């Protein structure tokens, strides 16, 4: 047996090398296909602006936007606004999750809590986050607090509803198994409900960030004096469309990066793992 | 007193979903089970055997009557009545060891203590070497062995088994039955075992309770005098086994 293994060793190594290079090629293909649509967009953009159909203050060229990027990076104002926006998003997300998640767990496991909390939550869910802007400004002033409140509103509902659905989908026999092992309600939440609902919880958080991001930009246009949303709205009178387009690109890039490198991997990891362990 | 489990005039009424009629899942069931006795309950579907087991577990409430365990009325589930489920009910995100550790963990034992307990019970059910496998990496028979180890790890005075071997193939079933007989001989505890299989009931039990449907009630009780340890190879020619098997089968079929 041993002798045979050593005999086939070179062949095995070769097969492994081939598998590794196939994997690399696949990864390269993913990267290329990821970049390609954006490259095509930039080329079309350049072509349209080169045609000189519109004056640059209405339709800035890629070069105009690049210059704006360099200028705002050098004077630091770009990072100041990005920082302000991300800080609000983070704060709103933490607040929305910190309140939405435990409340959803309670609603998911307790019938009385569900009857009490679900009607008002459904009521407030029907009010778009942006509809809170007038009141938020009255309550908190033109400040990060008003925007954070609006983001909280956008994060809370997807996190809560996804978590409730996930908790309710935990099979009753697993709960019964916990109960016959002497589990208290708190033990059940920790050992059965939360791990059983984890894929739904992560999906809710991803949705929360997506909704929160939209609310953030909308809220900043009106209720603050910093942030990406504020910047692109503020410069409209100065006809500085380079800043507007740059701001929009930064929004897209930031969200894509968050989704691609944090949210999506987190979601696929939990769902894939739970998918295999559930497929019995 | 004296009985480990006592059911007194136990009644469970369901509303008939089709109309305003009532269905007696159980009507005035009286039953006493001694400490360390192995009792199997057989009967046709609808005889209330599973309802009874779930009430004993505290997972369902009776309409009237009472169930006593060591003289105390059952109020909800507890670690003193371990349960083995037909569909295993393992937690799929936990390894075999972590599933078995759950009871000891809930009781507040230290990590090293519960690991020692889990590995001991996994060895007892024949799963040494599979401690780190997830349920989906185990066959149905092995998953149920984990289920048995998990229930035993709390060393409950009463072990409830709800058609535990109904979902596995015939050969696995035989080996699980022989395994269960030996485990019980070593880890004496009171077992209440619900099954559709008369063979299984006679093979495992000290007493077989035959229940009858509409209304669910105890029809008759058979004492099984087949000497232990029991193995299937010897049952074929055991006249006591075969006589009891025939008599119980005739009762079950009504």
C-alpha cells in the first residue's frame, strides 16, 4: 500500500497543482467580471462627454471628477464627509439592532409579547424613514442625531421582522428537546432559538444596512451640514456637478465594498454552513 | 407512594376540528410504573400513547386527572424526565459531543466535567470516535444514538422514548434494540417506551401496556418473563417470547 502511494505521488502532486491553478483562474475570472461592467460604464461616460453635447457643469467628464477627487482628497474634505456618514450609519445600525434584535426575540418566543408589540411595529413600519425628517429636525436640530434617528428607523424594522421570522421557524422538536433537558426560557434562547435563527438574523442585518444607507443619504441632504448626502445637495447651486458625481460614486463604492467584503461573506458563511447542517 | 410514575384518571379531550364534537385522546387512564422498570406502550394510531408520553414529559397538559413522578405532580418539562424523540431532534449546529453536553451545560457543570460526561455516554451508545461529527455527518441510527446519549447524560430517573427507532432501517433497528437493552441493564432507570412494533415492545420490556383507541385507554397489561440479557438470535426459538408476541398482537389488532 505504502509503496503504491509513493509511486503515484508525482501524479497526485500534478493533479493538485492543476486544481490549484484552476481555482486561481476562477478567482481571476470573478475579479475581471466584477470590474468589467464598471470599465464599460466609464468608457461610455467618457465617449458621451467627449461628444460635447452638454456643457461640463451639466455633464462632467471622468477627468473633471478625477480632478475633484484629487482636490477633495488633498484638502481632506472628502474623508471628513465619508467619516461623518459612516459614523452615523454605524451609530444608527448599532442602535437599531440593539433595540430591534432583543425585542424580536421576545416577540418570537412569547405569544403575549407578539400580540402586544406586532400591531404598533407594523404601524410604524408603514411610515418611510424619510417621513420622520421634519419631526427629527424639530426634536434634534440640524445635527448628526436627527440623521442617526432616521437610520435607526430604517435598521430596526428589517432586523426585527427577519429575526421574528427566524425564531418562529425554529423547529418545535428542537425546542422540546431543550425543554426536556431542563432548559429555562433563557437557556432556550441562548442554546436553541438564536443559533437556530442565525441565518435569518444575519439576513435582517444585511437588509438593515442597505435600508440604513439609503436613509442616511436622504437624511443628510436635509438634516445636517456634513456627510456625503449633504455635500452633493449643497453644491447644486454652485453648479459644481463634479462634486455631485464624485459623491454618488463614493456612495456606490462604499456600499459595494461593505456588501462585498463584510455583509455578503458573513451571510453566505452562515447560510451555507446552516444549509449543509440542515440538509439531513 | 412507591411508584415512580403514577397516572390517575388521566383524561385528555381534543375539540374535533370538523365540528363541535369532542375526541377523548385519553379517558380515565390509570397506570403505575415501578422504579427501574422498562415499560413499553403499544397500540394503534389514535390510542393516545403519544399523548400520554408528552403529558408525562410535561410538553402537553391534560384536561383532567393527574400524573405523579415520585409522588409529585408533573408541571411542565424537567431534567428528571429525559426524552428521546422519533426524529432525533438533535441541534444540527452542534457536534455530537456538544449535543450530549447540553443537559450538563444547562445544569451548570464546568466545561471539563460535561466533556467527560458527554464522552462517557457517547462511548456507552457506541459512538466513541464520532464526538466531533455534526448530526448531518452521521447515519440515522447514529443520530439516534446521540439522542439517547443526550437524554442519558442528565441521568434522569425517568427516560421517555417516543417511537425512537421508527425512522431507521430494519437491521439498524435490531442493533439499536439490542444496544438499548444492554444500556438499560447497566444504567438502570425507569423507561417508558412508546412503539408501534409489538416485537420491539416484547423484546425490550418488563411489562407491555396495550392501549386501545376511542376513547384512548389501557386495554391490557402483559408481564414479559423472557430472561435477560435478550438477543434477537435467541428470540426466534424462545417459546415465552413467541407466545407473548402472539397474544399481544391479537390484543393490539382488537
